[in-house]
C-alpha cells in the first residue's frame, strides 16, 4: 500500500496547520513501511521543512503537480515560474488579480495564519502563482495558454499540470501500489482520480467537499486523517 495525501485540511489541521493529532498514526505507518507521499500545493521548500519535522523520507509532489521529487531525481511537469509570472502580469491587467509575488510576507502571513518563516518558504515558488481575484479568471488564463485552479483562499495560475498527472508520473517512475488517496477539496479531484481507494476528509464544519462527492460514487468519507488511515490502510 502507498498513501498519497494532500496536506492542508488533511494531514495538517485546516485551521492550525498542526499534524500533532496524527503523530501516532504516522509512526504506525512507518513501522509497517507504508510510504506516505505528500501531494500538496505547497512549495518544495515548505514541503521539505514539513518532511524534516515529521521524519518523512518518501517521494513527494509539490505545487499541485508542478514537480515530483524522488530520492535521486526530480521530474518537472510544471511551467517555470518566470513564464507563469509573465502570463500572470497579463491576467492581472485584465482582472485586477493580486498575486503572491505582489504581496509582502507580512500580508500573506496575516492572510493565511502562517509564520513569517513559513511564508518565506511559501514564496519560493517554482511553477504556480497563487492569487486573489474578485472575478473568475479562468477564461483569461486559458486564453493565455495556462490553467487556473481554485483553492481554499487563493486561485492558482499554472501550466498544464494537476495532482493526478503527477501521481501517475510518480507511480510510473517509482512503481508500487495499490494506492490510497486522501483529499479534502476539489483541488484533490485529480489526485483521487489517480488512486485505487479514495478518501475525503471533512471540512471544519463537518461536511465533505461537494465536487468530490459528486465525482466519486466510491468515495469514502472520514472525519479526520488518522480515521482514514485506520479505515483503509491499517484496517484488519
Ligand atoms: Mg487541502
């Protein structure tokens, strides 16, 4: 079994970003040599800091499928950040969007409830620009030859990448399976499409994402990350 999991709202608490509640479960998975692959919209710098904290040394996927980081190499799937920013400048002119690159670390910290140190890591972007936008920017993004996704707080502008493509690239390169996918929002739609077992974690209000529910008749609903692991990987 391989666990492929989103971080925010899944392994990390949606409000506090803490993974403390799942320390025992992670240790259990490690004892059983079950890989836990992080598949996140976070940057490589942010994800590496979290992996160090948690003692995770499995491959991982960053910036919503921008790159797959294996032990000995990195598979780049995303469009380089300078090209994304070049397109973002045009998107900005058309929509009034405001991106991570326009915001100070203090502004982002206040927005996301992250420490300044974590924001510095979050600003080290390689393939994807998060931004605020009052209107739906999808049409402009597509006209520029890019893709747009909607996350919790931000829109994201990026090349032709998604978490599902990255999961498939990782499995092709590293082998393995069967896979258990864990997500909490429509940003995880393609992640769950690419895994054998699909788990949705409840949002802070206790409900599950409607897009995930509508797309997967076999979706398994859980109230938190450890419960999903216990219900799938560690179940007798
Ligand atoms: Mg999430």
